[in-house]
């Protein structure tokens, strides 16, 4: 399975939110990197991973944040 870049619209809107989600995204197997653009009004989460969109969505929702996949 190859690495793909997935993008999501979220409500992860500050450094405190990023630090809350960090341990959960960091522990995901087959995830190379991730970042949240908190300056963007849509708070875009970009993940480079071999996991499915559903795996990322489930993880973020478990922590209590809203997340919606952005189709390319």
C-alpha cells in the first residue's frame, strides 16, 4: 500500500487543540507526517499516511474534534 496525502476540514483551531490530538495522531501506524493549518479558516489537517480516510476520521472524532474529508 502506498503513502497518500489526505486532507480534512476540522475544528482543531489552536495550539492547545493540536497538542491534545498530537499523541493520538503520532501513535497511528503507517503515518509519516501530519500537520494542522490553524491559520486557514477551515483548519486543514493534512496527513501523509498509508491508512484509510476512515482511520484518520475515527481517531480525530475519538478525541472529540469534528473532521470532514476534503475530496480532491
